[in-house]
C-alpha cells in the first residue's frame, strides 16, 4: 500500500475543498452584501475558520508527502475513494457546526449544534442525497445565504466527483468501475472513451459546466433570483435535491420554473458518457443506446401511472399546505414533476406525496429502487442493472425448460458475459440486503430509545431514501418532513447508507475487510 | 408435446385424490361416530359428491388416454407439475364448497360459500402454506371433523408430493430440479441418490410415514385426542400449519405437546435427501452437510434473539388472548416455539407475535425469507440458497480489489459452478421481485375496493406469508387473524403466490410463456 501517496491526495482534497469554500464564501458574501442587514458575519467566519483549519492540516500533509511515488493501484484507488467521501463530509460539515456554536445564544437550540447533524447534512450534500435535518422550527430559509450556497455547492461538487470517478477514473484503473463501465457504454466502441483520464475528465467537467450555466440562466429568466437560481441549479444537475426553500420547488407557483427543473433533472439522469459521445459527434450511438431508451421509457410509464392515479385526488402543496381540488392539469403538473424528481433521485418536492393514492406511492417507491442511468449523478440501482437483471431472469426461466438452448443476454449488439451477469445480479441483491439492514437498524435504534414516531414505513423509506441518494421518503421522512427527529444512532446508520449507495458499496465496504489492509 | 400422456396423468391425479378423500371420509366418519350427535351427514355427502365427480371425470380422461406413449420430457413434466397443483386445489376445495352450500340456510353466511375462499383454503393446504379464511364468526372448530381431517390431510399430501417431486422426480428428469438438486445434496455422492425414481420415492414415502407415525403416538401420549393428534401431525411433518383449533397450538397449555411439535417441525425442515442418506447408513455425510449445519445454526441464533427480546415483554396467548407477565420461562417457551414455527415455515402459533418487540418481529420476518432446507417440506428461499448467495457476495467484494484472485465458491468440498451461481442469485432476486409484486397488487386491490383494513405492513406480510408458504403474517393477517376479510382479487393473487412459491416459480411461470407451448 502506497500510504504516502494516499495521504498526499487526501491533503490535496482538503486544499481543493478549501478553495471551493473560499469561492463560495466570497460569492455568498456578495449576495448578502446587496441587502446589508442580511450579511451574516458569523457564517463567513465559520467558512473562514474551516478553510484555515483544512488548509493548515491538508497543506501540511500534502507538503510532507509531496515527493511520494505517483503509483496508484486498485487498493490505493479504493481506499482513496472511500476515505475521500468520509473525510470530505467532515470538512464540508465544519462550517455548519462552527456557525451554530458561534451564532446561537446559550440555551438556544439548533440542529447544527450537534456534530452528527452537521456530518449528516454534509454527507447528504456530497453524496447528492438531499436528506436534511433542517425544517420545522429551524427553517432552511433562516440559514445565512453563504451557508445555503455552500450547502448547494457541496451537492454540485459531489455530483461532479461521482461522474468523473465512474466515467473517467475508475474504468481506466480497472477497478470495480471498469466492469460497471462495460455496461455503461454499450454499443460498438472500439476505442472506448479515450483512455486518458485527464482528457475525459476535462470534457465531462465542461459538459457539467454547460448544463449548469444554461440552467442558471433559464431559471433566472423564468423569474428566480440569481441566488435561488444558482442554488437550485447546483442541486439539479447533481440530481441532489437540496433547496434553499423549506417548501422546496413548491415554493414557486410558476410552471415555467418547474418545467425547466424537470428538463434538467431528466438530462442529469442520463449517462454522462453519452454526452461525451455527443461531443465526439457519435449521434447514432447515442440514439441507439439501450439504457437511454429504457430510462426515458420508464420515466414516461411512471409519470403516466402517477398522473392517472392523481386525477381524482386532491393535491396538498408543500407551500403552506394549500390543498388543490382534483384536476387533470394539477395531476399532470405535480405527477410529472414528482415522478421525474424521484426516478432521477433528485428529491425536489412540490406536493406532499405522502397523501397520494397508494398506486402513485407504489410507483414512486419502485422508481426509488430503479433510479437513473449509470454514469450519471443519479442514485438508485441504475436503469441498466435492472434491465440486465430482467433479461437474465427471463433467460433463466427459459433455461429451465430448454436447457439445451443457450441464449446469450444481449445489450445492444454486445453480449453480457457470465462474470458481469453474476456481478450485476449479486450487486442488486446486495443492495436489497443493505436496504433491509438499514431499515431494521433504524427501526431498532428508534424503538430502543423509546421514540414512537418511527413506524415500519418510515424506517423502510428512510433506508431507501438514503441508500439510493434520493432525500425525501415516505411517512415521517416524507416530502414535508425532515430527518432531524431521528436519534443519533439512526442518523449515523443513514449517513453510512448514503456513502455506501453513492460509492456503489464496494469502495466503502472494502475499508472494513481485514484482507484489504494486509500487505500484498 | 405429449398431450395424451399429460391428460392421462391428470386423470390419475383425480383418481388418487378421490381415493385419499375416500379414506379421509371413512376415518372422519369413524371419529364423528364415537359421539353420535357430531356426525355431519352433509359433510360426508360433500366428500362423496366430490369423489363421485372426480372419479367420473378423472376416470374417463384416464381411460380414454390409457394407451398413450409413456414418454415424458422436460416440457411435459413442467406442465404436469404446474397444472397438477392448480387442478388439485380445485378438487381438494370442492368438499368445502359443497358442504357450505348444502349446509347453510338461505340468508346465512359462511366463507366457504364463496368458491374463491374454498380454492384459497385448498391451495393453502396443498402448498403446505397454512393461511386460512376461517376464524372470527366462522370458527375452525365449527367445521365437521371429516372436513377438518381432510383439510389437514391435504397438507400432508402436499408435503409428500413436494418432497418426492424435488428429491426423487425432478432431478432424474433433468428439469430445473436437477440443478437445484446439485445444491441439495452436497458432499461426495459418487452414486448420488439411486437414479430410480420409484425406489427413491418409496424410501422417502417410508421416511415420511415413520415421522408421521412417531409424532401421532407422541402427541397422543402427551395428552391430545387421537383426532387432534392426527390433524396436527399431518400439518407438522408437512411444515404446513393448519390446526383444527382456532387458537392453533396455543389451544394447549402443555409444554410437552409444544416440545414434541417443535422437534418435529425442526425434523421436517431438514433436507429429506439426508434421511435417505441416513437410511443408507451414510452418517458421516449427514453430519458434514453444510446446509444442515447452517439450518440448525440459524434456528439457534434466531431463537436466541427472539427469546432475549421477549424477556421484558408481556406475551399475549392466542387462547382467549390471555396476557402472561414477562418471565424468562415464557420468553423461552413461546420464543422458541414461534422462531421454529416461522423459520420452518410451519406457521403454528401459540402467542400473538404481532404485539412483540420489533427486534423479535424483524428476526421472524428474516426467518420467513430464509425458510427451511431445500428438499424438505419447508418453504422460503431455502437455507442453502441464502448460504451460497452470501458466499457469492463475499467473493464479489473480494473480486473488486483483487481481480486477479479467482476464489471458487465451495459447498462442502464441491465447487459451485458459474451457471449454478447465477441461477441461485437470480432465483433469490426473482422471488424478491415476486414478493414486491404481490404486496403492491394486494395493496392496490384492497384500496381500489375501498377497504381501509389493509395497511402497508399487512400487504407486505400477506405476500411473504403466502409466497413462502408460511401462513400467518403480521398486521391484519397476523397470528390471531385470518385471510377471509381480503377482497376476492387479493385472494386470487395470494393463491397464485402460494403456488409460485411452492413450485419454485418456474413450473408455474412457464405455463404463461408462449414459447413453452410451441411445438418443438
């Protein structure tokens, strides 16, 4: 194990996060400065304090290990990925903690006074989950703008990190990602994505930047303030779901705003490898991509079912809990928005789907499991895995009564080999097991501490919503609720779930395997 | 497709069921005859009527196809297995229907007046599930003894059928069962089970008969009447769970009776292939069997957790809903009984575990999924599949960070090949999907018909309890509840679930695959 290099890179991570925080701090201050009484000096100090600390520690580590051999093997890569997210969340959550401690008077309460809440919120940010501990008496709107901007920006960073990691870095390293990637970029790609990490990463970064830029402008034109437009864009293109408003996107009545957000959620749930192909003018390959077709098909079907089941149902908006009379227009409006938001694992809400008919809820829960495309910022099991698993199961059934027929499982015009088949099905099964473990753990932890708020549905929903990086669930972690009321133990479990889901399990799980740490 | 032979065998099935019904009718009449006012002539007539009808139809079909070629291929075998259960349940449920129609006065109500209820009860019998539509105002005890005996005997027949099918018939035919069987009989078995179906089947039948005989006598000695002893034995050795008492085994206070039932439930959950090996004096092979060890280990761990979580918890008995004060003795007594009953998918109850602490309930739900051993009468996913899946997932995780190491998945000293690995994991995933489909279907059907009784937990529990052939679930299909209140649609779905679970999906699912019906 090349410890020096790993530490060197973690030092670099701290420095990069500090740089990002600096930019956000300045931007946040500029936003606040336009209406002078909204300038929150304590928040700026909290950001500065975190920057100082992590520059000091990260810089020292980086300097001390600067001369390390730049060899990185599978184990170093996995270690780096796993620890990066764990440490990144600690750095990203520090401003919340410092702000709360410096800001609140003695005796006052705030969720951010508890380090576990700050870590939860930061991990929810970096993993693009969107689950929050804010709300109720501690409104999101009450946070200073600089912190709200940082909160949104963590999601943007997390989304970028995930795309670059899964589309550019891991495949070239031949780690888990490579096998996944073979699924991610189906179709004849003799040269594959360019093998040069740096070049691919740069293209992806540009694509991400373009999406961001276009959405910011579109939202501003549709009537948002620049601040809200930036915050929502950061969390849309990362399919993440933090909003600077307590009512989330329901804060806005404008169908134009909702339409723009819907379009960008759909775009962000597409495999970024396809945008890379587009940038290389391989239109045919993009149009024929199996996962893209299935993804769009699922969105259509899901939206149709949700909308139909809402036709005769009143809709409770997240804004002031206004109740709309049943109408086709509002069924389409909120059905479409919610179906897209959940399937892409974004988690923006406009209405309280906790109160929707069961058919709509069932579709939403299935959509949570499926998620978006591989190689996108979306969570879930990923459309392509579900598709492959479906084909495998059909092939298995046929195999029972025609053992002599060996029908290969195809994806486009590529055959899925046995190893990948097993990996896919085992992965899905593994995540189902993790979901169950999470739900049981939360239920037990809540009961043992005597809380009666957590029912069966809430526990299951919180586990899904965090493992698959969605954010809002059902029951007491539903659209108009938050995670603050959970006990510390549950929050730690759910934080771990977010990291496990985001890094596709392996990167985190290998950290606890003894054999991983043994010298080769 | 050799249609003539298939029809010939189905005719034979009707004749065999009629013969069984005849024996049960006579035995039931003898039991009733001892206390003259309990003789229910209508019930005997209902049995006779069914016998007459099925002898007529079955006999005609059998005679007309007697000269058919005795060739049976994979497709014929699968067709036969699937249709046998579907038709068998229709024949087995007919006495309930006839009895209810001839017995009840106009205006009177009874669950058995509805053919769907009768089919549900009969399928629940033949698949050894144990879910019932009786209870509340229509007590099980109110049924005539001849019908109660028939009800128990359907489970005994179903259990025998499954054991013979999966251990003796399918493996020699090279159908799905063969691949399963490779898992079922691990260890060095150069000659395997004797390849002669008839001989193996005879041995299994003898083993089954011995288990039955010993338990009948044991229960009688422990204080049951002969009638109750027969009824409970039939449903214990089939790990099925019908009881002639509304309070199930909770009707008896005797720890001796409970202990005997526990022992025979454990024995019935063991792979019957191992008893075959015992009969051939291969003790070493039995002792070293992986599945047996894991099965017993799981029972121990499950019981321990359930018992521990019950220590401080009052226990509500199914008999008169008496509440016991928390005590170690009753925690062990009812914890052990329930853990064994659920893990072996028997479904006898002594106390209402709906009211137990969540930790105990979580263990019970996990046990429902796992189930007993392959090649036993128990349902669930089967211990061996869970074990293999666990090993596969560990190997997959290792594979991520050490792709060069290929570590074979072993079972005893045999290596599980890639095809079987995929089949195992795909099967588990398929059943999880089926469970979800079942739960969603029940929830939707209940909501659309306006019933408010069915909550999330009840729907999920009914789907598990039927798919995995357990019987009682949680919520409104819990230990002291029944399935009568569900809508017709839900009952049809759940009946299908029982058949799918019992026949390990494939035999039933291939019936609806168009390619299956095409001439080769």
